C-alpha cells in the first residue's frame, strides 16, 4: 500500500469500485481504494442485483434507468464479460393498490420507462407457470433483469486499475485523521495513509466510520435473508423476475435452474446487527415460509428443491434511500451509503455522480439534493407517495 494518495475510497463493494473507477477515468489524481477484506466481500457479493426501474419517485427511477443502459453495454464500457440478463419484471399488487400503481406507471411513462398493466391471460403468455388471483393486478417491465454481482464488482475494480487507481485488499481503515476540520488521512491496520479527500462507501459499516469523525450517520446495519430453490424440471428455465407485494416477496432466476427469493416486507429494519458478527445462515423456520409464499405465486414450486439460503446485510436509512453528500464539519470527506437493499442497480450512476461531486463541487448529471444528509434533521425525507412495499 502506498503511504499517500490524493483521494482515498473506503470500501470495496460495488459503490466503492464504481466511484474509484469513475474518479480514475476523470484523472482526479492518485486514487486509492481500501477494502478490509476483498472486493465484493460484504453486501455486494451477496446481492440479487436485480436491475429494474419501477420506483415511486423520479430521482431513483432515473438513477435506475440510466444505470440500466450502462449495464446493457457493461462489457463494452468497462471490460470483462457481459453481466446483464434480461428477464423482464412483473410487479404484483392487491387490487386495493390499483390507484397507486396507475400513478406509478404514469410517472414511469413520463420518464420514458416502459411498464404497463397486463391481464392474467397476458401474464400467462409471458410466464406460463405463474398464477394471478382475481383480486390482484400486475404490471410488466420488459427491460428489467439482473446482473452478475460478483462480476460487476470485479470488472469495475479491474477498470479502475487500468485507469491507474490502486486497489488495496486486506487493509482496514480504523479511523479518519483531521487537522482541525480538514481531512488529512486515515489510520489503517497497515499504518497511516495521507490523503486530501475521502469517500465513505462502506455500506453497513458507514455509521461506525463516520462516528470516528464525530458525525452521527443514520445508517443502520440490518440482517436480511435469501432463500434458494432449484426449479423442478417440468417448469423449465423460463422465468421472469418478480416483485410480489401480495406475498411480500421478490424472486428471480439465478445460476442454472435456481430461484433466488427474498422479502420485500421491510422487516429487516427490526433486525439491527453488528456487521462484523451476524448470522450468515438463513433461519430454519424462515425457509419454509419463503417456499410457501413462492408456491402461491408459482404453484409448481411446491415441488422445488430446497438449496438452503444465507444471511446478508442491508444498510438502511430512515427513509430507505441513500445518502450522497459531504460529511458535515469534515472538509474533504464525502459519503455514499445507506442504499437500503436496492442500490446495486444504481451503481454506475452513483460512481458518476460522486465523481462529479468530488471533482466539480456538485453533481451535474442529476440533482441529488433530495439525497443530502441534512434531510433527516430537516424532516424532509425522500417521500414514496405510491409505495406498496420495499423492493430489496
């Protein structure tokens, strides 16, 4: 590890490597990324990495929209193999939420995002194994899909290296160092590194590091879970991605004949954990519950083969939206954290916006003022006018 740098990016998840890559591409100076384990070892490597644009506010929908265009050409832009698989996405809500869904679809249409209502018969044509109840409605987003999370992180990191950034694995940042209000470096397990600027992209660990600088960052590390099932042979491999608000789950196809299932009920907020000491296995009584809910939507999955699951981490803010901002009272320190389980899909745009904030003094590609840290103290959280749940 070098002993000095112009910019230090702390955290080697997808946000950290994207930020480092964008900074290096813009020749921002010597860029060093510090990761205490290996890149993608935290939340990013366990992400379902669903890429969809169905949001209930314009900013996050636009972030997802622009990032999707990057993922479609990721190998051309950043190198490495292609990472995006298009599946289309079905959003299922109870009939009582029809007004909210209609408003969402109208907003998405204004943004140029393709998403529209489908009947039960039309849904069967898209996915012959799904069942929709009479009191449910569905919308179809044809451009959605998922990316290979580990490969995205690796490709971002390799692209950053090619542009001159240094990626240091096994280097844990213990604290930030200041002279007065000005940031001057970090203390790590391998000694001190001097730098003029730092970006905290440490996900569930962000609050701990901010506290070392005397800042209370409202980002809570919470445990979430994923269940894995092998599809029975008669279902074949054709499967869309789903956000099923009636059953409170999301699911997507993954490697081979596997289905990845998780919750969108938001219960993670009630499971705060120490990110360095949490249960990485799935709860034994939770896995059958996921099978039951999945089978209600996909009846054939009652014959699916359980393949266990795992515990993972979300970094949740009070309004379930990230903080992209300067750290107050800490000259030269920035934060990109609190993505609350739905940030992976935005990572290309987050790297671009944070590089603009650091180099140019403000983000130019989009107005990120709604994601400022002060919104919580000002009682001005990101508002989700037409929400029917949380998509992780």
